[in-house]
């Protein structure tokens, strides 16, 4: 099928991904059709297949893009030198990265159930790599006596669950600034692991 007159691959492809992300986050993956995504972008439904083979691949690509960007951004963070520095850097990073990406965060956490087994395994491996960053920080801090934790894996999952929830309720212009929210979260996490 020929591309719609006036369409451009470098514009249409990203527009399709952005529309799918919005629609999946708003209505849920299962409730969104390829026709709805096409209508949102302003192209014929058949044109979508020039950019993705199917809806499952589109969901997977959105999740993979989010997770690889997350991991790359964390690698670039100045983490400091002590376990406490590392933990504070992780908390600040997690909030900063996720606060402006509520739709991507929703997809990454709530739509895993809709991935095919192979796609699920690939995204789960990326998630595990990210979770392992925090778990390593906690284990190192526990080993030096900087942190007191009963189980590093459970503490990791509890802290990530707490941090991940910010995208649900935070709004720019709300009662607290981003900096203040980050300070409060860093203090909550510090108290959770303090000896």
C-alpha cells in the first residue's frame, strides 16, 4: 500500500508510537484497535503496517524503548562514592526520569500481562536489570553497615513500587515542587534502610 500523500516516515512513525502510547495508557492495550491508532494519527489503518507488523509488536517496541532509555539514562548518572550517595542518586534519578513519562510508566507496569511469552521475557529481563541496580546498591550498603535491611530483594521491590507510584498522582503546579517531592522521597528511603 502506498503512503498517504504528504506523509513522511520520520514524522508518521513517531506519531504512530506516540498515539499508541496515549491510547494504550488511557484505554488499555486490549481495548485499542489498530484502526483507532490510525484515526488518531490521521492515516489509513493499512498505513500502520508500513511501520509495525502488528499491535503486539507496537506494544513491545514501546516498552522496550522505555526500558532501554531508562537503563541508558541511569548509566550516565553521577552516583557519588558512598552507598548513601548511590541510593540518593537512584531515588532522585527514578523520580526525575519517570515523573514526565506517566503513559510510558503505566505501560511498563500495567500492560506486561498483554505481552506474548517471548516479549514478556525480554521486557522482564530489562526490568530485572534495572531492579538489580537498586538491589546492588542495597546489598553493598548492607555489607558495609551503611544500611540495615532484612532482605535486599524484597526491599528493592518495595522501594521501586513506592517510587513508581509518583506518576499516578503528581501534577506540575501542584502543592509541592518537584524538588520538594524528591527531598521527601529521598528522606523516606533513607529512613527505610537506616541502621
